[in-house]
C-alpha cells in the first residue's frame, strides 16, 4: 500500500482519511487494506495535496465525502470507480487543472459546489442515474462549454448544453464558456437558479420571459460583458446580489407590474429606451 495514505478501519470497511500533502504524481487507491474493503474517501482526505497529478479510485468505493479532493490544484485526471454513488459537496472544488472527469453511471447524487472552480473542465456528462445535484455544482468552471445529460434521466435535462430540471421550469446552469452573445430563456422556466449564469463573460444580452417569478442568489454574477437584461413580465422575486460584479441595464414592458427605478441594484428602463 502507498505509504502516503492514512486510513481508518470500522468493521469490514476502510475509509481513506488523509494523505501526506507532499505526495506527488500518480496515486492508485487500493481496493483493500489489511484484508478489508476500501469503501469511502473521507472528509478532506486529499485536500491541498497540490502535487498529485492523477488519482484512481477503485470500484469498491461507494462515497466521496465533503472536500475530499478540494484544492488539488495539479490534478489533471481522476478515475472514479463504478461503485461510487455519491460525490460530496465541495469534493473537487478548485481542482483547477482537471481537464476531464467521467462520472460513473452508479452515481445518484452530486453535492453542492462539487466542481466549483474547476477552471480547465470543458464539458461534463451527468449520467442517467443522477437524481440530485446541489446548488452551484458547476460554478466558476470558466472553460465549461457544455453540459450533457444521459438519456432517460428522470430529474434533469439539457438543451443546447444548458442544464435544466426535467420539466424545464428551473434553469440550473448556463456553461460559463458557452458560445453566443445573446440568450433567450425558454418560456417554460419559472425560476433561475442560484449562480446559474456566473462568469458567463461572452453574454451581452439576456431575455427573460414573463413566466419567470424568481431569480436566485448571484444568478448573473461576474457577467462582465452583460449590458442588457430584458424582462417580458412583472418584476420577479430577487435573491441576494443577483448582479454582483455585473453592470447591465434592465429593460421592461410599460404595462409590467412591481418595477421600481432599480432592480437588484441595476437601473430599470422601458424597452422603448433600448439603444
């Protein structure tokens, strides 16, 4: 067994609890230790192991816990075994060199901010098996161009690489590097999720249908090119800091209700005043 690994045995199950921060290069986690089955990558087990470049997780592992690989900044590839059912919150946060990851078809849940800050990821596929995705799972993935969803997934779908719930009532994630400067949200959508458009720097204008009644926290954070957001209905309920580090002008219809001179800190004008 690799001497860099620390572990805990409970009954017949082994949890990897930590790794020497100086560990480097490729690491293969064994399926058994002392004759017991390795079933879990524990809380923050590999956090800040900045010199690891590749990790292989065996099929025996069923859970990757919170912060398990957080801050593994040199990690370029990881192989997740086919036994994993849950990826914990912040599990791969700020793994900035990770260029690709395959989520196995055994996974049912992806935790909050699981892949936040994975700046080198260009695409990700969510398998049919996934039934739960936490808030901000793919926030600050600045190279992400598309999100794919396995056929038959009962809770999630994608349209042109944009992630929605199956009924398409909630827009969950618009990939930060998706091409195109203008986007019109489908009129099936009633809610825009937390941080849904964060760091979408190519977007200059967005049109929001009258079906939308709520916008989540930081939904349009750091959209540095965004100059106009057009609402076709009444003012929706707003989350916290909807337009933080973004500076669009809001445009609305004259007959729409509940609008003031500003919305979420941004000036509101009539559509007829658009340049």
